[in-house]
C-alpha cells in the first residue's frame, strides 16, 4: 500500500471512522459486544483492512453532530449523506449507496402524490439536520417543516393528530403503519466524507 495514501487516510495510524448511528439502513444493530453492525461498519472495516491499519468506529447520534465535527480532527472519514450544505466544509467521495426517500402519510390521507405536499397548511415532520431535512429545507416553499431530534421523534410528531400531515425521510421504517406516497421526492446519496 502507498505509504502517502495511508498517512493521508489515517494520519494517526488508526483509521477513525465516524458513523451516523440513527440511519437504520446503514447501521442495522449492534453485536453482542456492543459494536455497530451493518453496511457502514463493514465498509469501514474493509477500508481499514485494505490500507493495513487498525479501525476505530466513532458513533454519532445524528448526521448533524457527525458533520459538526468535520473540522475538529476527531475522525478521518465519515459515512453520511452527501449534501450541498455539508459539502461547504466536507469533501465527499462518489456515493457508495443511494437511498430512496419519499413522504409518509397516514392511511386514508387525502394526499396522493408528492407534488401535493408542498402547499400552505401542510406540515412535514423530519429528523433535524438529516440529509432529508437539508433537501426539504432547500426545496419546500409552502408547507411547514417540523424539525424533530431523530427519526423516531419525527415519526412521533407525524403520528400525533394534527401536528403533521407527512413525514419526510426513508420510506421503509413503518411501511405497515403508514402509507408512502407513490411519487418519490428525492434520492439521498451516501458517500464517504
């Protein structure tokens, strides 16, 4: 392995990889020892193995917290969604996965298409500072965004009668309880930061 590349990727001699622990598609759980498991930790291990250095996984409770530490020299690579706002201070690789995202609405909702969501009087619950929130903030002009700390709280806000008509984000989590709109709003590309 090229020593200059290893030094650039892991300047401390250990590859420090930041993980967004609330993305259930990339972090599927924890091992019996408490270590994160899933696509993101597997990718981190593969990179560390290929450059021949030990791995340290650094766990973050939200993608916003992970991005906040980008210039603090606490991690070498971060596994979060590539977003123009984040790209102001983070360099992203090409995407290693693309996650479809749409709106979720309660069963029986009058909203049938994503194009109906961005209207006055509609409220969208979204996990604060997630890639979905950043996309919605740039693109929603008429509906109101309700920012919640984490996906579960965004869904709780969505579930409370009258608080939100839709939830923006990954359309898989509660597919049995909520009906996703048939038209996708955007794709989130997750890349190595």
